[in-house]
């Protein structure tokens, strides 16, 4: 007879998922305002998705082992035995077989009933990273015990598979859910900040702001490390509006169409001469604020558009010379950017014959860069857009668009 408590029957999977969802929302609501605004939203969402994901335990069947011992067994209710007084225990010596199966994961998940289940869940105990099955009897045989162990193990694995099916959708949607909750709170905090700023009254932080969090009822592991944040109170910095950024890129791409229509004028030009043509067009839109070879932060950038005392666009111009040259160009561009710079571009000129191979080489090179963070929707057939981490501040994102142009080849 199998011994131990029933597994997978203490709480249902829906309640566990709902508890985890509410706990995550509560914890996001409890993050300090400046901490939330100064931390990269995608990193923060990944942290909470990792923290509150529900992972099914994994059995280590290769590590299972068994033991046996003699134990007294009450056979008073065995009607095949001739026992005169069945109102009292009647013990004889029997055998107890104990099977120990190590596992990795959260022990509490063995208490969770999946949405799909049957009326006969397996029995067992969970102790110190191991699932324990106990079977005892008076006339045990090797064949009978093996059948019982195999049946028990198959039932446990079936329930774990049902758990995976129950939790799959929740875990897959957790990242998007965390991102939505974070963005909603960020939007509200920024709106509140603007509201108070509009009153003309100095803002003073409350000293009794809540700093405690609600823990989820079931967690896969200890909380992961919170992503880094910029130190100090959050102060919105003026950045280039996305519409203006797109406009500048459109001006640059329009200039390339001029090159394609008049190839003889450009086929002998080098980087500096081609850059000068871009500057002429950009200055027509920005009243002389577009400059070339301008010092910024830690180097000289090829194209810099400045408005007042701040930069609104920075770009680097290069001829394609293989993947290594693109990595070096990304390094060079990121080295030019100060903390306030948030959008930049790389203008990549190709004079090789196989333009399609050059385009295919761009994404893997960009994604392999150590500061790469995410891939954004492409801005065109020959335009690639990514976010990179600022080299001095992991919480700061920089949008970089790589524009690739097939320029006329010299004779």
C-alpha cells in the first residue's frame, strides 16, 4: 500500500496564477518612484517576469534511489486473514520500500492542482529537494513493487505535464503584463509630476512612502536581482522627438536618391565629400546647426545637429569594410554619446558588388555587440534599428538606426 499525503491537491492552478499576478502588480506599485523612473523599463519588466513566473519542478530520474526496512504492519482489516478481534490492531512484520527521486524547482508546486487532473492523484512526501514514495506490505515481490513504483512515477510525471500546460499561457504573457503595468505607472507618475510642477509649488517627497512588497504565494526561486537604475531623483531630460528623428533620417535618405539619379557626380567621392553633401541638405532644414567633424563628449563625430546647448542628432559615416569595421563603428559612435544623447545613426556606404550580402550581415553583427539591448522594427528595406545600452549607464537606452546605401563605384 502506498503511503503519504495526496500530492497536487492543496490549491488550484488558477488561484496560484491569480495570486502571482496580483502580487506582481502590488510589488510594482510599491517600487520607489525614482527607482521606477530611473530603471530601464524593459529590464524591469524582465526582472518581474522572471521573479513571478511559475516553473514546474523537474525530476532527476537518473538520481533516484531506494531503501528497504522491516516494519510492523496492521493487518486487522485484511479479511483474508483469520483474525478473531478486528476492533484492535493486529501487527505482523512486513517490509517498507522507500524511493527517493531528487528534483529541481519550487517544492510548493507539488501542492498545486493543474486545470487538467483526475480523481486519483499520486501520494508522497516532499523533503529537502526530493520527492519520496513509500510502499509497504507483508508479501512483497520484486515484480509487484516495480509495477507500483513505475505507476506512481508515471502519475507524478503526468501531473507535472498537466501543470506545464496550465501555466504555459500565464508564463508566456507575464513579460507583456509586467511591461504594461510598469508603463502605466510610469505614465501616471510623469503626469503627476507635471501636474505638481504646473502649480508652481515646490515638490516635497513624503517620508512615509510605502516600501514593503507583497510576496507571491508560490515562487519558483528567490527573487532575481533588480536591474540597475540611474542614481538620484528622476529628472526628465529634453530629448529629440521621434518625429524629428524620422524627419532627419528622411532628409538623409532623400539625398541618397540624388546619388542614385546622378551617379557620375558621386562615384569618385570619399567619406568626407559624401558627408558634406548630407550636411548641405541638413543645414537647409536646421539653419546651419548641422556640422561635421565636431567634438562631442569623448571624440569627433561626423554629423552633429545641435539646438542651443544640446545635441539633437549624432551620426557616423563609414564605408562598409566587413563585420569588424561595423563593430568598431558602433563602439566609436557610442563613445561619442553623452548621457543626454538618446538617438543616433550610422550611415553605411557600400561599394561592394553584392549589396544583398551586406544587408544580411548587418543584424547578426549589431546583435553580437556587447551593448546591444533590443531590435526595433526596421525603418525601411535598407534601414536597421536597435537600442544599445549607454556605456556608462546600463539603465540608459540609445536608439541607433543603421542606414545602408549602395553608392556609385569608382571607375
